[in-house]
C-alpha cells in the first residue's frame, strides 16, 4: 500500500486550515458537532472565537432552521474545544463528502475525539420524548445505496480506503457518558442503534416497521456521515441522540411530526445535554 502524503491532495482543506489558524491560536483535541436545536453548548464556551461558515474558504453552508452555521473555538473547564453550530445534510443538496469536510478539517487542526449530538425520532417503544440515547452503533442506509462520505478517489492522507467501523462509537467514551449521567442524576438515558435516512421526508409506517424489524432504536437524518469520515481519520467518536418525537409504526395511531416541533423540543430539553 502507498504511504500517505504529508498533506491532503485536495488543496481546499489546506486553504481552510490556513485561514482558521491565522485567526486563532487554539488547537483543540476535542471536536463537537451540534444537531438541530442543540447548538447552545457552543454558547457556553469560555474565551470563545466564532467564525461564520460563509467566511471560511470552501466550507459548506448550513441552510436548516435551528443550525446557526458557525465554527466556534473556546475552552470548557480549561480544555480547548472546537464546535460546529450547525451541520450539513444530504437533503440540503450536498453530496455526502461535504459532510466529511469539517471533520477532515478537525483532523488537520489536531482533534482526536469527536462528540456528536442529534435530534432523533424514538422508534423503540420504551423511548419517550426527552430521553437521551447514547448511540452504540448505526445503520447508514444512504451509504448502503452509494451515498457515502468517503466515496471516490482515495487520498491516503486521511486514512485507508476501507475503513474499519467496528467500535465506531467508542466503548470507553460510551462508558464515560453513562457514568457522567449517573453523577449528575440524569436517569433518562438509553443506549441503542441509530439509523440515518437521507430525508427530508419522515419515515412511512412501513419504513418504520422495516427498521424496527432489524433492531433500530432511533431514526434521524445525520451523524453517520461525520462518524464514518472521523473513523477513517482515526478519531474516536461518541454520539448522543435527544429523542424529540415518538415514532409510531401502526396505521391506527396518528403520528404528527414537524421540523418546527423537533427544534422546539430540542431547544427545551437540550439544556440538559450541556451539563
């Protein structure tokens, strides 16, 4: 196998890296990706420096309500952190590798661990609105049909073409998350499997039943792209879903859900995640 180069083959990453490092001296080891309505974490950082996505060379733009579209550097309890206030989705018209762009930039900046949040629908019948689900595994449904963030020409700078996804949600980080939840008295903690669909339509009853039949606990439209790119880069990952609606896979019970409602619930319950 070829040896990886000393810098990315795609110069866009270098240009974005140079732009950012000329404006902040922080070199965080921890990256955070905030989902719909969950961007308040970035507002709690000490010594914060925020950069609009639109100003960073080649950086995608977030177009979804509830996503501010800023890259925020700062400190929390003395540790340097970089936080995405808003992410990118295939339903915005982006290719899957656009979701990998910020994660690869994190790698260039020196990030070693990645924490992700999302708002998700609870498919497991025991899940209730306001529960937190620590993601233990995922099903990348778009990836299974070719919408994959590392598809295309190989650049070994980022890692091997064939990424090992075993333990993609790091067992030690998941253990730590459960211990912290116990310490702060948060008892609405679940652990389960997250499935990503392309969206932006929500699932039909038949689609929910299909997902339930092979062990999916929560449904969403994000996260797996960033995690796949992060694992190729060698980053350790953990993710937490906030259950913002209950999926009801039957034809008798009305299942009303909207993005506005999802953001409202995430905004209301998401403050607990900051703890």
